[in-house]
């Protein structure tokens, strides 16, 4: 099996340049180029790192019957919470931080908020499932209610608060992943 061609295919599928893949794995662009042309072979540890960034693992990579996961169940999701900030965050797609976008679901209790994020490349989208949230973009504030959505380019500090007396729940999608 020519692993270089398969790695190149995964890299292109993820819309990464050789340089972007190299940076994410702390390797050189030249090394990635040599691996893709099968001029050198990565160590097992390096291959694991490469595959991790490319959203797969050794088992899937060497499997002849590779199928992309499409449906994610509750068991695939992971959660974290912060009692002080009064939020619960659920990653809806396992390993999505390695993909182009990262969908999460956040529940904010009354008085809750999610940590402030600094400006970065990409785009952000959200849809409020229940309650009312307050989105702060720099010095501007936007009130978003159940059934409404938001979309912005994160070129200023931004933060989300629960603006109501009841829990608020919303889906938030970031590209590139930042959660």
C-alpha cells in the first residue's frame, strides 16, 4: 500500500495545504511532501499525529472498507461544564475540532455566560433553540431569541450571555474550530 497517496488524498479532502498540515503536526512542509511522494516513511508516532489531524486513525487508515462517519449518537458526544460561569457545552460531533467546522451546543443557566473569545480567522453561526441570549461583538450587543440565528466574522472580541430568567440553549458552529 502506498501510504503517501492516501495521506495526500485525506489532506486534500480536508482542504489543507502541505504547509498547514505540517504546521499542525509540527513537521516541515518538505517532510510532508516526501511522505506524500513515498520518498520517506513517517515513524508510527508521526503517522498517528498526521492521521489525528486528518480526522482518522491507524485502524481506519489501513482498513480497506473505510467509510466516513455520518451519524453521531449521544455516545459519540462529549460534554464539559463550568458551575462558576453557569454553562454546559456539548461537542455534537466527535473529533470535529480536526475538521473545517465545529458544531457545539451550549446551555446557559440564568446569569450564565460563555468565556470571551478573542478575534480570529473564520466565521461563526448560531441558532437559539430555547431562551434568549445576548451576543456581544466588541462594543455592540445583540439580543437573540428562540428560533433566531446569528452569523458573524469574529474580527472583534465576542462573548455570549444568557439574557433571560430561564436557561438558554443554542447550537454554535465555528469555522475553523475554536472551542
